[in-house]
């Protein structure tokens, strides 16, 4: 998975964008770490979201979202089979592992293992923490080989580590994406589009990160919350994300957009209702009603 480096910043970034005190939900002008949530605005947004349908956060829809992501990331609908997977896919982010492709080079794997080790200090991954800190931000395996891949698989046999992966997926990617999509006036499909982009590109403010892609889309189309047409905005967002993928040196396949999300959008399925039929990497997947 090619993903922007996090370096511990996603929570501050999300806060500065979603809770910014100027009433604008676009990118912050100050460094993300300097922005603080505005409690009054956060409370108002919480109340606004509480009045909305659950959307992608509804358990059945969240399951569908997980299946859709797994089809693009791992060519399977069985996302629960991915807890123990780990490999270097050659995209410059080191080892990619687990249910959303936590990467040794993009900080999210380090955050996950650090948090898990605080609760379970004797876990198989704990001895590799110094190496994970050293390779963070690189594609290096120094200090991880040999042994790290076997340790990851061993840890994934533990229900506690599987739960930790789901918790971090939700906290880093799912919840911020769904929340912001709702504030942008998007339905369930739009919420998934944001979530998939957050997983794929990471919560970075650079042009190639999620928030940079959102900024590019907002420069060409208004969100539904701004009075724009939801489908028009989502096409703009998918166009921006597709351009980022195509600009890469590796992992340039855009089927998760072209023959999946765009298919749902062109069909007018803004609530992502099953049955769903789509393709990734030329393989057809189906979710029945």
C-alpha cells in the first residue's frame, strides 16, 4: 500500500480540518500541530452528526465497507483473513500488514505496535519496537529481518491483537473519514469513498494525501454541504484521487475507482445499497442483497 507518512500527526490534522475555529472545513493554513479543536464547534458538529442516519457506521454497511476495501487491497471479500498477512509489496513503504495494510514505513504500524505493547508487553512484536522506530519513514527492513514477519503472524493469532488492528483502523481511518464525509453532506457511498481514500493515501495534508485530494476536489466542485450536487462533487473527488494514483511510480492501478466506486456512483447508488457488483484488478466481486 502506498500511503503518506503519518508521523503521529493524523489526529491533529483531523482536528484542525474538521474542528477549525474559522467555520471553514478546508485545509488549515497553520501547521496541523498548532491547531486546536474548538470545543463549541465540535459540540455543534457532534449534535449535527447525531441527527443524521448512521450511514457507513451502521454495522452491516461497515461490513460492506470492509469487504470493498479488502477486494481492492487483497483481492478477497474475507477481510478477517488478513490480520496475519505481511509482505513488502515494493511500493516504498516497507512491510505492509494486517487488515488495512499498516506499513512499517508510514508510522501507523509503529503506532499500532506501540499501543498494543503498552497493554500486552510480552507480545511477539515487542522486541522489534526499536527497529520499527528506526525504519519509520523508510522502506528499510533493518532490524526487522529475520523474524518480524513470523512475529506478526504469531501476534495475529491472538484475539487481542486482532481487536487492536480493528481499533486502530477505526481511529486512524474509518471514524475520521465517515465523520468528515457526513459534515460534507455525503451519503453512504461518499462516506465509503472518503474511507477508502483515507486507507489508500493516508491522512496527509500534502497533495497526495487524503486532505490534499479533498482540497483539490473542493477547488472544482462544491460539497453537498456547500450547496453543490453530491454526485458532481464525488466525481471530482474520484478524479483527484485517480490523478494521484496515476502519478505514482508503482501501484498505479485505478480499478478500485474506475470499476468499483465510479460504477456505484454512475448507477446513482449514493446509499451504497446491495446488491453490489464491481471489479478490482479485473476480478469480479459481488455482495448480495
